[in-house]
C-alpha cells in the first residue's frame, strides 16, 4: 500500500471520528452562548488561521469573481448550514441532529437532478430515498411527545433548513469548480461566513462572554476550531483527493453513530432500541442512494 493511500485512510478515520464529536462539542458550547455566535466566532478564527497560513506561504488573493463565489458558498454551507445547526442544538439532542444531517446525500441528489443534470431516477435511487425518509420518520415517531414543544419543533426546522442549504452549496461548489486551493478557498468561506454570523448574532442582541473564565465554553470553542474546522476539514479534503468518492462518503454513516453514542454516554441523551434501529434504517437508505448515484454516473460515462 502506498504511503499516500495509508495517510488517506488515516485521514478518513480522523474525519469519521472528529466530525462526529463536533455535535457534542457544539451542544456543550450552546449552553453558554447563542449558537449563531458560537458558530460565527468558530468560523472566523478558523478562517483567519487558514487564510493567514496560505498568505504567509506566498499565495495571492483570489480574484473578485472567485471571492464573491466563495462568499456565496460560505454563506450557504456555513452560515445557513453550520450556523443554523449549531443554533438548533440549543433545542434538540446532538444525536438526533446528526441523524437528520445524515440525510444530506438525499438532498444533494434531489437538487443535482434539477440544477446539474437531469438523469432519470432509477428504482434503486427512489428506494434509497424512501428507506432513508422512513428511517427519519421512525426516529421522529420516537420523539413524538417532544414535537409538542415549540422549541423542539423550531430546532427540527432549523436542522432541515441547514441540510437543504448544505446540499445546495455542495451542488454549487461542484457546478462552479473554482480554480483555487481547496483549503485556501475553505479558509475564505470560513472567514466570510464567520463575520456574517457574528454580525447577525450582534443584531440579534447576542454577545460572546470573552472575559468570562468559562472552561466549558472555551474548551468547546477551541475543540471546534482545531478538530472540527481545521483538522477535520483538512483531512476531508485530503481524503477527497486520494480516495474514491464512494469511500470518502463513509464518514456520512459513521458521524451519526459517533454523535448518538457520545450524546447518550456524556450528555445522557435519549437512546433506545427504536432510535437505534431507525438510525440504521436511515443510514441504509443513504447508502443505497449513494450506490445508485455511483451506478447512474458509471452508466452515463459509459454511454458517452
């Protein structure tokens, strides 16, 4: 096995584990500060660190068109996705949030059909979507009593909007194919979105207790910056460039499991056999969708 392949598999393990733990870290952080402010400060600091690293290495600033598109993608994938998800964690368990996010491949497939290329929906693809949605529906049934709580419903709503925004941003990223280093571009996305979220949080009347010696808050923020944004995203980009996309997508099945187990073990979140089974059903549906997309792509390439 080549050294690059070995490193890529290590990076995949990093993504699978650490991105799963960010739900727990965010859930702890929002105990002390509003989710939009927490996400904004996190992304701003991570963006400054990443862009400064590349600028010090001699990279030039991207042109205005690329910067404007990085801004749009950053707002969609980080403000309206990561920001809203962090806000949602004020109202719903971290494990439930992670399971909802696991449906993102289904949304990406749906929007790709309308915005990129209108391939026919195969029976396998439709079956995968149906199974995935059935799994989510089963999990919601287990939380039926909580749905009477308006704050819980608001958290679910924020999570769904976040998934749709991430999916749309992902499709735009693939469609535009910006000619800029992935990590350098990600740094600008983090910086732009972070600034927007901090400004939005201030207008919402929120503040960040920077002077307060709150170990939970600062520990959560530091973890999210280092392990969620910088290490996690860097590892993910490395995986995408060294392993097949079908293998890289494995993280989408592992993250929710990590998040659910950590939420149950550390935060004593709700977990029973019903939730566990429907979680597996959801992930099975997402897996089938991914397989169907890969098969359809191979058929398209073969026909051309």
